[in-house]
C-alpha cells in the first residue's frame, strides 16, 4: 500500500452571465460580461478511502451562491495535504480554475503536488470513441450515472444559482458520482501509465515495490533493452499489472556493442 497521499477531485462551476444579441456563434467581449464564473461545489476523496468530502455554496441565499471563498479555504487545505491529485480534464480545467479562485481570494498556494489527468492518459494510450468521463467509465465497467431527471441538463445549474435546496442535493449526488467514476477510471488506467509518479519513493521501503501502485508483489519476467544505457531486468506487478524495470543494468551498452562486434567478426 502506498504512503503517497493521492487526492481524487472534481469541481462544478457557475457559468458566466453575458449580454448578447443572439445565441448562435457568440463571440462576447469583456464588456458584455455581467457576472463572472465561480466555483459552485467540489467533491474529493483520498484514494482507497470511503469518505467523500463535499462542499458547496448553497444554503445562504441567492446573493451568496457565487461567494466561493469559504469553499476555497477547505479545498486549499485538502490540496495542501496531497502528494498527487487525480482529476478528469484536471490539467486544463479543474486545477487552473481552482488556482484562479485561490489567487483571486488572496489565498496562498498549497504545497506542490503532481497532477494526473485521467482524460489525457486515456487519450494517450487508447482510441476510445469519446474522452468524456461518462463514456470512459462505462466502457471500463462503472455503472452509468443518474441523469438527475428532477433537474435535467442546465436546469440543475439554474436551480442551484437560485439556491433551491433540492437542486443542491442533486448536485451533491452528481459531484460524488463523478469522484467515484474518476477513481475507478484512474485505477483501471494506472497499470498502462509509463510515466506514473514513482510511488516507491513515498513507501520508504527497502523492499522493491511497483512504481505505479507500491505493491511488493513483483516477479522478474524477461529483459528490457535501452539502446542508450544498456539492458535491465523487466519486472511485472502481480497486483496492478504494470510493467517496470530494475534500476541496475545487467549489461552496459558498451559491453553489448563489443559482443556484437566480436560476433560479426
């Protein structure tokens, strides 16, 4: 079991309010913005733990629905504990949105963490028909999400902005489902990641462990050749299925070249 603190996270944002003369192909200027976006809610959980953290801006009246400063304090504290953060479309959306609200509220940056974006990983290694979390998670065996028929589509966001109590209950369920789906997708994708942060660094164990999941259930299986550095014993993790290699080379590249030259001669 890894000692790295891995936080799975998802945020929901309030839309901008704009003045516009139409709805087709709108290209708005800054002067047309009536109200800027804010963060409405977040859900987060530590990998492998049952508890899901959730907070939203509801329950204080319509005028305070877009006041996300109290929410951002709690979110920053969670990020400050994390070594690694996992999020769907996290690098382009979630983490940049979070950072924008933190600095706007004068809050200090949390301690450094690595970001694993499940959407980018899925796009890199697989040709799924869609990169959306709903589709990817269903392809990987996660039950489909509730469609929140009480507040379909954008009506859920409108109802939350109106501080409707029932809508916030649906938003909480919606946010929580995204977190559980993201965690499931991450665990499915993790064995395929060649550049996953090395969890062995966090384990502080003298026993070799899998860099992707920190399991000690490893077996040697074949050899991996690096044309720049030499040959290494290949290692397979029986827990998550990831492949890695030992750090110590079996045969330096110079030795291998000399053997080839001797064989040709």
